[in-house]
C-alpha cells in the first residue's frame, strides 16, 4: 500500500472510499501480524518457564542452592 501521507488528498467519495478500504486492509494485515507475534511471544515465555524449571532441578541435584 502506498503511504497515504504521500498520496494526494481524495477529492471524490469514490477516492475517499478507496483510501479507507486500503487503510482497512493495511490495518487488518498489521493486526494479523500482531496476533502472529503474540503467539510467538507466548510460546517463547512457556519455553522459558520450562527451561527455568529444568535448570533449577539440575542445580538442586548438583547441590547448588539459590
């Protein structure tokens, strides 16, 4: 999508409608991208929690206290 700030201002209802549709499409794309990244973050947080638990268990078996 062309940057709307560099486009000429719409002069007709059809141009406004087209601009709004383009912006809506871009917002949907960004929203989907955001959802995807949120899923990745949640997966990474869960993996981190597992690794912390495993690390503590290993350290306990080695007699390391913290």
